[in-house]
C-alpha cells in the first residue's frame, strides 16, 4: 500500500516515496501482494483493446487522458478466456496499489509500475477457471488510494478471445466529501472507506466517491487544497499535487453526460471548514453547502440528496468520553435542509454552476417534493471507532456504511442486494479458542 507523507496529505505529494506497507495499530501488517508486472511483453500474443474501447466501463471520474481521479475509481468489463493484462500509461503513479478481482471473489492487491504491462488474470489466478454464477467472466479493478491514480493505455486478452461490455447496474449513488469519505487512514484507504462500503455494500449499485482529504466545502485553501468542493465537484480532477502537474491551472470540467445521473447523492463535508485553522465562517460554509446542493439539483434534477451531520471525534472527560463540538453546525445545516424542501425553493429552484459561478432560477415543469434529507450520525461512532488521527477505523467505517444502507433502504425503498461478494478485504476476524 502507498504510505503517504504529511506533504502528500497537504497536496504537495512526494510520489517517489511510495512503499507497499500497511501499518496496523502501529505494527507492520504482513502482506503478500503478487508481483504482476511482465518483464517482457509481446503484443503479438494478445488481442489488444485501446483505452477508449466501448467494452471498457470506467467507474468514478476519469479524464480525457484516461487518468483516474478522486477515491476508488475503477474499470470493469467482461472477457472470454483466462487471460487479462493491462498496460498502464506513464501518468500512472508509480507503485500505486490497486485491487482487482474476478466476479464477486475476494480482492487481490498489486502495486502498479508506470508505463508497464501487468498480467492480472492467468489460469493460475484464483477463480480464473470458475464459470458461474457470474457470467461472462467479469473483471473489476479499483485504485485503493485517494491521492494517486492510474492511466489506462490498453487492455489485452489472449489471441482469439475478446472483451465484453457489462451493462451498468440500474441504480447509482454518489458521495461528496473529504478525507472521511475518501478513506484516509483506513487499511486499504479508498477500498475500506465508508463511502465505498456504502456503494459496494448496497449491491447492484454504481457508485462514485468524489472525496479528497483536507478539502473544505467553502472555496478557499484548506490544508493545502487550493479550492473547495463548491468549485471542485464540477471538475474531473481532484485538488492533488498530481492534478496540478498534469493539468496545471486549467483542469477539465467534468462532463456529467459521461455517466447516467445519480439517484442518490450523499454529502459529508464540513469537518475541515469547522476547524479553526481554516478560518471558515458559518455563513461561508452554509453558502458553499447550499451551492453544492443547488449544483446537484441542476445537474441531476431527480436526485435525492442526503446531508450527513458532522462527526468531530471524541475527548476524555473524567471517567467517560464525549464528542468534540457535538453541535457541528447542526442547527444551520438542518435549517438549510428545510429551506430546500420548502415551497420557497421548490416553486422556483436556484441551480448553481461551479464552472461559470452562475446561479440561475429555473421553472419547474412537474410537482416537486422534498428532495434533501438529513442523516444524523450522532450515536453511530464511539471514541474507539476513531483512530489517533481523527478518522474512522475500519470498524468505524463499516458502522457508518451499515447505518446509511439501512437509512436508504427505509427512506427510498432500496433493497440490500449484496448477497455474498466481498466488500471489505481482510476483515474476516474470529476467535475459535474456547479454553481461555
């Protein structure tokens, strides 16, 4: 796994210092990531598909150079045969950790070399010879880290075999947030975040996590992020040092037509705004959060929006623990939710475009109903669900995702359709010692 220096967290990244180490409670966890890099690659032995092949489905946000951004982006496709290799472009972060799998089997992790070809599926790969119940064979790959990414150059299968387009699932969810959503400090980062767990754990759901550590809702510098989500959500790339190297000061606006509209958008942002070090006023935060919701309504008019209350960690008080700043702008956020569900707004909604910075009133052609919902996180996490660096542990992330799944099931009637495929990797803990 890529370990991040403090400079990388602040968006100044030291990419060359990446290393495959996972720390678990301060101890190095034993890992056995396979080396999938091919030392020599002969294209004549494969059938090759370019990055823009219609058979390849891109998950999350990818730019026109086929470079991935934000948290847990990935690709997915069906294939015939028992061989899948991918050539990664030079804009890949060298040694970035990715997870990949066949069908619904367990994730396999490997470090990717920029500019190299990796053999990810062969007859020796677990599950390579199993033909069902998921058919055709389905390959999925996700970037585990939130600050680094990959560039797809081409995908290869054995001669005489082919890729197959896999249809999207019929429902779609988007998470907008900061480090808490991106998976900072969980074991496999993006692939152990609560946001990923929510999307993948719902089952039969497309998901995208537009979260980045340190970012504020307000459009100002926060912990090295030059822009806030009220601006950046409308762009393809995140606020990382890597983005500035590739796109400079002219990032690509996100083409919302690339993917179907989200059915549900979950917003969990404001922890960085709330930190006094960033000097964001209540008014500036609420204004930015409101514009984010207006932007969602403008891009996806039928989307349901879930706004989460902020959790800000715990402190010891005498012989117990209490939450830090338990209010966390609760009243102000709830007032904002009520405004968006009021006749004042629904009669003539205001939509916001973070690229042009324009707010526009629009006429409603059909009867609107409340579309912004409040999700109270209070009571879900306890002090031992928060790590020393103020972020959820793996267990904390699982708890948040699980409560959100039930909220969505009850509120919107979404059935829980994940019935076995692995979501979180290496969380199979048990004790079978009876004599202690």
